[in-house]
């Protein structure tokens, strides 16, 4: 049953990506402004609950923080307190655009249908490769000690926590 659902998700994702690509090609051909070679800025909507999930079942050891000035310290992702060998899953469906080593650390980047990109850095092994379609929750590899999840909208880093959790606020009456 899980394999059937995964196959259906891959087919749906493939259809979305093909139609998006064909639509972009057709609009580029018919839009004279797009022929200037400049990329048009992407417009990203608000987080949609249920699209993304946590990559590991570990606590966050260091949250997202924007830098304080051009030389200030910051953290452009969520750092998880992983142990070596922890399984790492895709946070959402998409296409793997990079899987390999960056500055001696193994990383994987996934382009999601909503235009956002997620990157997981600090893996000890990979089970996926570039151009592979993945679905939310699919096993990507194993973690080293400390895993970082970054998320980008275009070239701008955004707080992944905004996309991973649904904040539920309920009024609670308390007796006096």
C-alpha cells in the first residue's frame, strides 16, 4: 500500500513539474520582457500546513537566527542534535538538485513544487542522487553528529520552523 501511495505521489509530482516547465517555456516564448536574460523574482506564498515534515526525530539544538549586521553571527537553518547513524528523511516532495560533498560535508538539496529549496547538511551517507524524485518522508541517508536543515526562497534564507510545525492556539478557560 505504501509503495502504491509513493508511486502515485511521484506521478503527481512529475505531472506538476512537467506542466510547470512547459508553462514556463511557453510564457517565456510569448513574453518579450523575459527575453532580456534577467530572472524574474519568484513570489512565495505563506506556509501551507502539512506540506513539510521534520527530517529527523531529534530536538533542535540551535534555532534559526538572522545575522546581526554584515559580520554578525547568525544561523541560517535549524541544527538538530542527531547521533551518528540517525535516519534522515526528505522534508517534502520534490527533485534532488544536489547530492554530494560541500567543504568536506555531505549535503542534499531538494527543489520543492512550491519553489522553495531545502538543504540538509551533515550526513554520513546518501541514498539519493541528483535528478531523483523524492516524496515527503522518503529516506535520504544517515546523519552525522549534528544535522542542519536550511530553507531558501530564491536566494533568501527563511526559518524552516515556520514550515515544519503548525502552531495551534486554543483558548483555555481556567477556573478562578
